[in-house]
C-alpha cells in the first residue's frame, strides 16, 4: 500500500480522507505554481481556488489564509534546520550549522 491508501497500522484510508488529502495537495500545488509564476502579492485566493478547481469557501476549509498556503511546508524546513543543528559536529555553532543546511537546500533546489 502507498501513503494514500495506507493508514495507521496498515489499515486502508477511507475514501473521504483520501479525497481531502487530494484536495489539500491540489490547492498547495496550485498555490505554489501561481506564486512561482507571478509572485505572492500578484495572486489572489480566488485564483488559487480556481486553479485547484474548488470554491474559495472550500479553500478556506483547508487553509485559514493565503499566508497559510505560502508557509504550509515550513515544517519540513524547520525539521531540516533542527536536524542539522543536532547532527553538527562538536564545536560547530548553531548559526554555522543552519547556514550550511540552508546552502545545501538552496543547492538541491537549483539543480
């Protein structure tokens, strides 16, 4: 089973939950695409909803604001930064560990 069909302890995820996950991902994909193409300030919530093929009201059941869409993936960044600090060699300052991790992330995304 994959992530979309497997729940806790291998139990199947109900169709309703899979649809919610798919809608959330569609909204995030649409927002990222539009923000990348036109910039955050030049994209409206209505445009994101339209690109995700949902209503604005539905979008707001998944995300409280446009800012929530822009920062929805920040948990991964936070985890990468805290992991880099924890894994850094003794004597490495947290600032140096974070700087090195950010450089690595930027290099990974530019390739």
